[in-house]
């Protein structure tokens, strides 16, 4: 089965089954030390962020700024920095 066929079949699954498969795949690749997962996550967040409206972006920025005082997570700071640059 090629990748496109596999993707088509996987997208037919229930959300619960998709989550279970995603979890299994992530567990499997997290053992690979050559993958920078923080970078992969930030790239995905920024790609999804680029699809939002300006109002949604402002709401997310506000939300992250509020949580930043509670959680000083590096990935949050990177996301906030990129959001500020786009506004």
C-alpha cells in the first residue's frame, strides 16, 4: 500500500482511533535521537497559526501572554515571538 492510500484509509477512522495511531507513531519515532521534536512541534504550530484570521491570532497572542507569566516554556516564547512579528 502506498503512502497516499494509507493516508486516505487512516482519515476514515474515528477520532479516537486516529489519536491511538498518532500516539503509537509518536512513541515509535521519539526513540529516534536524530529528530528534533521541539523544532517539528514549533513548525507545525506556526503552519497552523498561518491559517488563522487576524482576530484569532490576537486572541491566541493574548492567551499566550497570560499563560507566559505562569509557564515559562521555551516553545511558548518562540510562538509568541513569531506571532508578534506577524502582527
